[in-house]
């Protein structure tokens, strides 16, 4: 019985990590698409958004998906994308 619980917990951990990783890529794509449409933001805001996106990508590449999503969502909020 304990082995089954352990297997289920490991499976959930692996699945949730993969889902977070996929979410990062989607959010980065949304930021890139929004920036390509020349949004109504000033240069300071654009630089901050690019910085947040770069930090989010770096965190994603290091496997820190929760932190990556937090950074990327800040950039999306600044762009008004949900």
C-alpha cells in the first residue's frame, strides 16, 4: 500500500513539473507576440518587460519553473495580456 502511494506521489511530481515547464514556453511566446505588435508602452516599460522575459527564460532553463512563471506573468501584466 505504501509503495502505491509513493508511486502516485512521484507521478504527480513529474507531471506537475512538466506542466509548469510547458507553461513557461507558452508565456514567453505570448510576450514575444505582444511585443511584436508594437504595444502602447514607453521604452522604459519595454525594457522592463524584456528584462522580466529574459529572467523568466533563464529560470526556466535552470528548471525553476514556478519562479519563471512568476516573472513571465509580471511581464504579461505590464503588457495587459492575460
